[in-house]
């Protein structure tokens, strides 16, 4: 729900979409994602194929649209990192581990991450009004796309700006506290995701080890006339079945972890970065306001009027961004708690169901093993 003081400058009426990313197919060096959508309440279904660069184009359109009051105060839904990106330094390796949570199971999880991104965009009452969103979901051929600049010079410029302004003291305690909280939570969230991924990888390693042990029990078992050897071989085969059940259980446990809490933590980690970017944009505008006030105080008489207009424009834009940002922060924290609660419930339910299924199989195999030993 948007703040009443935020003006709507769009010609589009708010209308949500039911969006699904149903498949991914490799086309040369790129992947093509199949998107099916239905605009609510229409019954018409649209089917389009998009590459990752198309998602980048959409995200760029959302970031750079004009005529939207308080645009820089929006926490933009974070776009998943491009699959296949290789990073070198230690911080980048950590980021790569985090991103790998959404890149398993034959791209199903990555498709889900892209689908969630589209859900977040289409559910946003401001972003949904951008014509690029409707073109992206409805039109098979997109308009001519402007190449998104990602050169090293732009990255260096942004890094210098962050060093200059990220520690600038805020005039509003609400935003200063939010910046401090974001800085702390971002580090904690990335650490939590990394540790959680280590747990999942350990579960997968245990499953692999069980599989190897199960296979090893088959080795050396042949047709032997010795009754003792034959009985031992039957026990080995039965134990192999037990280990195979344990293997499948750990595989399912790891899958449940990724599909529930793992997916939520990875998304939340990206959202922390998105909030940080929004707070930084507001800080930059705060610096512009303070610079305008300083220039007005130092302006010569014949430039006073021009400097006054610049100051008023800067103040107006800063107030609009701050108004939007407060609404966005409150909504973000509300949704974050709801999503985390949902992920924990889904994790508990899925692991409980998996444990029950495994328990039934192991109970049956234990009974068979006891009967085998009694023979």
C-alpha cells in the first residue's frame, strides 16, 4: 500500500499478473526461458521466450524510468545473478556460493528465482505501471533494447562515490538506524547463507558416501555353494538396500533445505543489497541538498534566485524519495518476516514428511533384516 502523499504519474492502471517460468532450454551459449503469464482478471494467456539479457533490459528500464515520483526511494526487486558468472576474489567466491543456491536441479531453481523476480515486479504498485513490464510479458518481440553499460569505468566511478558518501551522517534517525541495521544484517545474512550451504553440501556428501558404500557391498558377491557365504551375501544385499534408503533420504533432505529456507535466505541476501542501494541513492540526494544549501549561502546577489530554485528542486526531490523510502522499508520488513515464517513452516513440513517416509521404509527393512538373521 503506497503512501497517500506519493503522486501517481502513470497512465497505466494497476493490474497484476499470474506469471510462471516453466522451462529453460540452451540455445548455443545462452539459455532461453519460457514465460507464461495471464493478466488478472483476463483469461488470455501469453507465452514468450526470453534470454537473461532480456531480464537485464527490463531491470534497467525499471531503474531508469522517468516521471515517477520518488523513484530512487524504491527497493527494486533484485535480479538473480547471471548463470555461469565466474568470480575470483574471496568475497566474490562467497557470493558465488550464495548464488549457487538458485542454480541446481537442471535450472529448476534458477527458473524459480526468475519467476519470483517477476512476481515481485508485477506485485509492486509502482513498477507494474511501467510499459516495459507489459511488453516483456506479452510481446514476443521486444522493442529495440539499449545495451546496459557494465564497463569497468562505471564500476570504478560507483566505488569511488560509495567511499565518499556511504558514511555520510544522515539527518534523520530513522534512516541512519536503517543504514546501520542494513550494514549489520547484510553481513550476517551472507554468513548464514554460506553456512547453510555448507550444511546442504554435507548432506549431499553423506548421500554420495552412502551410495558408494551401498555399491561396495555388491562387490565380491558371487554364486557360492557355501551356505555361510550365501547367508552373508544375502545380508550384504539387504544392508545395501538400507544404505540406499538412507542415501535417498539425505538427498531429499538436502533438496528440501534448498527449496525452502535456502531459497528464502538467498533471496533475502539479494534484497539486503537492494535496500543498501536504495539507501545509498537517498544519501547521495542528501549530499546534493546540503551542497545546494551551501551554494545558496555563498551565492552572490545576482545568482541568489537561481540558487534558490536549485535548492527548492533538490529539497522537493529529496522529500519525495524519503517519503517513498519509508513506505518501502516498512513494506520490505513486513514481507521479509512473512516470507521467512512461510519458509520455516515449509521446511518443517517437508522434512517431517520426508522423515516419516524414510521411517516407514527403514522399519520394513529392519523387519526383513531380522527375519533374514533368524533363518
